[in-house]
C-alpha cells in the first residue's frame, strides 16, 4: 500500500512541476526500478519511508503557494519518525532548505511552525514513554540521539578538542556508486535529470529546486 502511495505521489509531484508527460515518465521509471520493486515485495521499512517522504515533498511543494499545506508536512514528519525513527526524517531538511531558498519569509509562517509543532506533538508521547522506561539507553539509541552522538564522538579528541578525521572520499561516494550499481536502467537518466534540475535552480524555479534538493539531501545524509 505504501508503494502504491509513493507511486501516486511521484506522479502528482512530477505533474505539478513538469507536466503530464513527464509525470507519466517519472511513474514508469519508478515502477520499473529494481530496488523499489524488491523493497516493496519484501515489505521493508524503506518503502513507507519513501512514501512519507514523498508526501512531505508534495506538501512542501503545495505549501510554497498555500502555506496551510505545511500541516500535512508536519504529519509526514511524524509518520516518518514512527516508521524509522531519525532515518524517517529526510523530509525535514528537504522542506526547510527548500523554503529557505525559495520562500524564506515562510520560515516564520504560523502554518509551517504549526506543522513542526504537530510533528513534535505526535512524536512526543512515544519519546516520553520510551525515555521513562529506558532512560539513557533510549536517548543513546538510533531512535533518538544515538547517530548524532556517534558522529560527534568521532570528532572529539580526549582533551575535548575537535579532531576532524581524514576525509574518506570512498565513503562519501558510496551512495552514488550504489545507485550506479543497483538502479539500472534509469540511473543515467536520473543523473541527467538532476543536472537539468540544477540548471532550473539558477532560473529561480522553486519546483525545480525542490526536486534537486530531495535526492541531494538524502544522498548527503547517507554519505555521512
């Protein structure tokens, strides 16, 4: 069901930004992608996360013109968190970066702030209950601050100074290389499309910027 929702939202997003023909092509690319079909068939968490992320992207796209849609963005954040904890919150930086670059005045919109409050309010009961039950164990897990703690601990020397590790180019490139290996036959078209979206970025087209930010944020987070 989440796979079907992701398909419908992919079509809706592409149609709103690029038109009907491009939307049909985007949908065809998605349903013929091996990874998407494999993860949907195995009922893996990645597919619901993809669906909630697409829902949030659609809400942000609509919210740029009609801010009340940011409430739906907040709901997508809560659904993503309940599905895969911190890893389900891709659409948080996607939304904030898009609004910052396309409509910065909306960062203080009551609808956007209300959407964030809705997400926090929906997630809070579970976070509070787990914290009361498990305390520091929960807070140190990947469901809370575990990933951030691990990242920061790797940057701190015994004396408390910041100790930057050597740049691991291979780790940074791994998500991109994984796409090259696994996402045939559409990977080359995907990179070509991303290039065209970046060109649209400089033409100050908010929808094109959102579509460019979406994969770039996810690939950047996977690279860390």
